C-alpha cells in the first residue's frame, strides 16, 4: 500500500516536471545571440531610398527627442493623428526644458480626394512626411527609411539626441521615457531599446512577413526591437541610412533595423515599462492612474477613445505629485488582509461568545431538569 502511494506521488511529480519543460519549450524564443553571423553588406551596392515628396514644416527649436509615428494616409489614422496632437504628442501640455516633436510618416492612398484631404492636413499642421507611393504594408520598410533619411538631413538643425519610432495606435508617455533615458539610456554608448524579440525567418510565400533565402540567408533573426515602440540614439540615424544602401531590404521593418544594428554591433535592449498586449483593450476601463505609474508606452491597436482614457489616467498621475494617491500594491494587499483578519476575528469572537452562552444555557438546563426531577420524586415519596 505504501509503495503504491510513493509510486503515485513520483508519477505526479514527473508529470508536473514534464509539463513545466513543455511550457518552457513552447514559450522559448530562438536566438542567435553570441553566434558570429555572416555580413549582409553587398559591396558596391547602392540601394535607393525614396525622398519624401512633402516634408514637415521646419522649426528652429532644438529637440531632445524626435518622434516619428508610422501612420496610414486615410481612414481611422486621421482621427488617431488628431488624438496624438492633442494628448501625448503635444509638448505644450507638459512643463519641462527638454522638448520633443512628433512627425507622422505616410504614403498616398491612390485616391485623388483622399490624397487631397491628406495634403490639406499636412499643410494645416505641418507635421506629416508624405512619400510618393501607394501606402501598404509591403512598403513599410521603404516608409521607415524615407523618414530616417529625412531625420538625418535635419539632425544638425534639430540636434536631437534620440529618435523614437512608434505607431499611431500606441500611447507614449514622453516624461516617463525621459526618466528611463536619465537612468538607463545615459549609461549606454548607443541606445537601441524597446520590446526585444527574436524568431524564425518566415519562408511561407503567402505570409506578409515572407523573406526569401536569397534576400536573407539567416534562419533566425538577431534579437531586435519591435517597431511599435523603439528608441535609437540620434547619432545612429545617419549610420543606419548609409548602411541601408548596402543591405538588401526585407518587409518587416523592425527586423530590418535589427539586421542593420547587428551590422553596427549594437545590441537590442529591453526597455521596462512598454506594455504591448492584444487583449489589453478589454481591461483598460478597469484600470486607474496608479496602474500606469511605471508605464512608458502602451498598445497596440488602441482606439481613439482608449487613447484619451490612457491620457487622462497617465497625464493626471504625472501632473499630481501627491504620494498618497498611489499606495504600493503590496501595501494595499496588506491593508486588505488585515481588514479581513479583523472581520474574521470579530466573527470568531461572536461565534465563541454565542457558543459560551449556549453552553451556559445548556448547563443551567442540565442543572434544573435533575433538580425538578428529584423534587417531584421526593414529593411523590412523601405522599
């Protein structure tokens, strides 16, 4: 009997161990870090980079961070650009000496009326970089390099120390980004930071991330930062543009930047505070300012209403420095536990008192009943 119990316990332990190993294997990302990869530079090559047909209006202000936001020319992206201009992209809402500027990069729609609307928006706000091609996902790397080339051309004018690339369905807290730069970024020679990622190169021809063996001989991408939110040192931008003329283009723009960074021997660094989950939108209404106190960026696929909600929560927390507003979660949990313990203790005390009273009553009954019994018996005997 004892041997059977031991055998069952060992079987359960073994199954748990195998389950953990399987889960670890399924979630493990392939990596080529530490492996010497062959260079992707094509000698004597000069791959073209399209110059934008419309560039943002120049300003004379020196910038600390230049923000480039990838955006579609029409549809919901029009509303998203409007929201960004009025929330996190608006420097005038914040008090601080280090400025930033948001520039949207886009192509054309191919529809004359929609393109006119895009050109009117660009003329009104002066913050859209437009390339002369039909905007679709296959041109995403072309769009990125065009914006980087423009950024390199205005580097001396703006003097930006960092370039942040993001998408129009992401919310960014620039003040929190500055905090990360002041604590982590300043310790690095070259900053290439964001949500790090690595995976196998897609070889399925029908997949939108398909890359042929001829264009990229690697089977696994070097670790790169996802394109939704990535931060680069300003000094890297001219180097990226120059190197991009020597390295074949692939469709995933973030993976392509990772290839260029690998050639420059700059490693991708994980930036804590970037939250990117597809199911995030379902939980946003339940979250308050204290849940976002360490968040730098959040997305993706956020609606305009969700971006306004995030701005209300995160902007409020940044502006209000009151320490009592956000008690740490463990302290809240401690208070809740103590409160429940007190209630439970009072409940037990009341139960204990009730039991004592019941015992006392029962004792009295046990005393009274025999007394009455013997009194009655004695009375009958006397009679």
